[in-house]
């Protein structure tokens, strides 16, 4: 794709508050965190932020080059980062890799924009496998250790599409709605064991996944690509910009801290006012 399409005020860093200081009482020293989809976008930002807070991060992705770059970026951070090459459609391996983790960030996702009658069934199956069944297996693998120590944090990267639907995104919307239910169930079961489970629900984030949607959305809506951001993606957002991955990572980090110990079974919405309608 050519240079990213923007509208006024959506350029990187526009009207974005500075990130929290790396200290700020948010240290996760001694904690082991697992982040899926860690090679890019939100996952990369979460892996780096948790490592900056002192965590030992297992960075899971199927993109070897992206994991290698991520490991280099994390080299000077207070925590550590261990790349784990894994395709989450291997559900047994997904469950196994989560063993012994204190913090689980279910982030990996994929997207295809098509009308239901044209949506390939095999892609629908893959989306549900990666974005709903794999999180279930990862949670299943992580809970014995969390329960055993009486502490754990599960953070599921949902979306505004976990709360609202959009046309042409049947698989993605179905997966995110399912993830919301899974997260709430994990919260109810985990509460007696000191384990919280929450969703983070951003609107459109400046990631490669969103950039790849522009051509599909243009075709689906019959408009030029340069009109997609303002007329489709940000149409229902009061704040007319994309949210940055680093902003999402700050919310994920917050849910892992003692200050958020009473937050469980809920959705932390970062949608620029989309759901205020």
C-alpha cells in the first residue's frame, strides 16, 4: 500500500497525551507476561510497555522477522523479552505456551471485509479460531498457575466491535463479541482466586491491520480509498483521529497493576466517543 491515508488531526501523535513515566508505581518486576500478536501494532506496543515496567515478556507471533526486530527494541528495557514463534491455529501449542504466566494479553487478530454472502467460510473459521478459540485455550493454559499463586491478570484486546457491529465484518464482530463473553466468564470464575479478566476496547488503531482495511472498505462501500478514513472508519467517532498503539498499551498496563485490582469483568472503552451515540 502507498503512504497511509490521513485526515486533519489524525497524524501520528496528534492531540495525544504523553505516556505515563516508566516508573509511576507501575513496576511488574518478577511477573511473567505473555502477549499474542506481539510482532506488530498493539501487540508490539504492549510487549514493549510491559517489558519497560519490568515484566518478563513472552512475545508470541508467527512473524519471525517481526519478533526479531521486537527483541532488539526491547534489549535495553528493565524487563526481558523472549520471542516465541507460534501460529495460534495450533491450539494445543497455544495452551502449552501459556503455562506459568502471571499476565496474559490476548491480542492477536486478523480481519477481512466482505458481505456475508461473499465471506469465505474457511476465513470465517480461521478468524474465530485465532480470535476466540485460541484465547480460550491460552486462558485455560494460564489459569492453573494463576490460581495456584492467588494472583493473575487476563487482558483481552477486544474492540469497539465487541460492543457494536459494522457491516461486512461478520467474522471479526462475531469473534470480538464472543471474546467479551469469555472474558466475563473468566472474571467470575477467577475472582475467588485473585485473578481479574477484562477487555480493552479501542476504536480504530493506527496499525497495519487497519491500513490493510482501507482498500477493502473502499470496494465494499463503492468510494475512493482516500474517503474511507473520514467517511467510514471515523464516521461514528467524536474524536476524528486514529488511536495510537501506545495509548492502548497504557490501558493494558493499568489493568495489570494493583490500582486496578477491583476492575474485573468489564470493558475499558477507548473509542473516541463512538459508543456515546
